[in-house]
């Protein structure tokens, strides 16, 4: 009777209990039963930050995706980020009282002709930005110039309208090839080997807006808990904007600006750092944030480079990081006394979108292990970030396929086999 539970957590640590069964839905754990009814526990605890990064809390080592990528953050939403604007990723919305998980994940589920159209949750935005953000989150740009229908539902019933104005790349599988099922859901996470047309019951990703662009201070960096001093800065990303002759600005109704915005030709000049006045450059900011299990956080300025800023603000541009595959794991700057290497994991991407006539498109893709490990991405693969905002994309804590978890790297392993693919951000100027 001394058989141990052989289950491993998503971070590859053993459950410490003797053989046990798991509590069923609504059932309480009972240690005295035979076999005992207990949740898995590896006794490993770590410290993690919430979706927006402002609050840190202890977390138990997770044994399932929902605990790892959703429940922990949802709990902190109530204490911290719940009131912020969110762009919600589409999730499974059942049309039957008893939806089934899709059985075979490698072949497509049959299309259900009568299935209700999948409806995305409306982003929680206040005031006049609601229709814009909704149109953005639904991907319903009407043309490549990025104007949005006055009625965000316009064309909502026609799947063809989806994503017309979005730039498609060859290798990116297209999720809107067919309507999402409302009868079967994807039991795991979305990745490149999944059948098309299935959505999970919850998203493992999160996208929130911390505030307007000016809420980020270039000189002092991010004001959040846990950052190692000098590593809490976003890198400048200067984007050249085509300047227009003044007279064509007013006539061109199809392009920027949106209502209540100044015409680009008459925009006041952006003052650059050295005091030169140029009106053809907009400055965005980008930060790749890594977090270790002790709650220590830092930004990286390139594939193998932990940021270290002396004085005010980083000197180097974000271009190197944006044009490279970035590691998903990097050796933490605080190695413990143990012999095992201590890794920090890429958990957040911070983006300051300037108030300028441009769009920044977010296209995160993560390959959490060497091939044949698939590529993971959110339930909406191209997200247009509205202008004038400090946005935070929170990546999954654990990556799992139907074959099991993609465990974090062991020692002496090629770290660059675990990566965020380059092309995570793209600027489109009007």
C-alpha cells in the first residue's frame, strides 16, 4: 500500500501524495478515504504577477492548464486588473446544455451548419472607445487603411468580412476558415496542430490596457513590483510615418484620422529626444518581461541580453528584439544555491502605442520546445492595438498539447529551441 502518486505537475515536479483519487466536481477532498481523495500537490510554490503585472501573489505548482493559465490570474483580476480595459479572446460558447470535448484532436470536427454564430465577449471599455475596441477585437476592419464601421456589428453575421483588412502571412494557419463549433470545444490549448474551428472554454492568454500612452514614463520605467533595479524599462521603437500634404488630408475620408482626431498633415510635430522637431516619426515602446519562480522580474533587450539601464531610459532600440526569435526561458539573473539552473520565463509583452496615425498589430507565436513541438498562439491571431495606450499581453504560464505538457528546459539543453517567434509586433502606417 505504499504506492506513490506518479502524476507530474506542468513544471515537471512529482505529486508528493501516496496513490489517491481526485475530487469529482463539487466533491471535497477527504484524506481518510481509501484511496484518499486529494488534489495533486508537489509542495512547490512560486510567486507570480497578475495579468497586468502590478500585483504579485504566491501560487501553487499547477497540475492542469486551467489552474496554470486562467484560475490564478482570474483570482487576481478581482483584486487588481478587473477594472482595466480588456481585449477578450474568443472562447467556446455552447449552444447545447451538454457540450462535448472534441475527441480526436488531429482531424477537424464536422462543421455544424445550425450552430449559432460564435459571439465574442465585448471588451470592457468605457465611453467612446467601445465601438472602436469592439471592432478591433472582432478584427472587422473594413479595408487595409484601417477605418472601422460605425456600427461594430456591421458585417458581423458574414464570416467573409472577418479579417479582410488584416495582413495574412503564409505560415499562419487561418482560424476563421470556418465558423467555430458551438457543440464541441477544444479540451486543451490552441496550437498549430489543432483541428480548425474549435475553441477552448477559456483563454490561456490575456490582453489588458494599463492606461494611455503617457502613463509610461520613459525616464523612470515601469513602476511595478518585483523588477530587478535597472531592468524595468521599455525600449523605444521609432516608426516612420509618411507625412501628407496638408490639402489632401481633409478630402481623404477613407483613411485616418478617426473622428475627433487632428488631420495628420496638421499634426503638431513630435519632439524627438535631441530636441530636433520631426513630424514623420512616432515613438512606440516595447518590453519583453521575464519572471522567475521567486517573483524576480526583468526585461531583456535582445535574445540573450538582460537589460541594464544606468541613468534615465534605455539607449538601445527595440528593433533587435523585435527582429529576433526571443527565448521563452533565460537563465535567471539570480541563481540559487542549488546545482540546478534557475530559469526565468517570458511572461509579458508591454507595448506603448503612440497617439499617431498608425496601427500596431500583435501576432504572438510561441514554440515551447524543439520540433515536433507545435506553435501556440491566442484564439485571435492578429490583434490590432488601438492608438494611445500602454498594453500588456500576458503569455501562458504552461504550454500543453493533447500529448501532454511541454515541460520547461532541463540543464544543458539548447535554450533557443524554446522561443517566441520573431514578428510578434508589426507597425502599419496609414
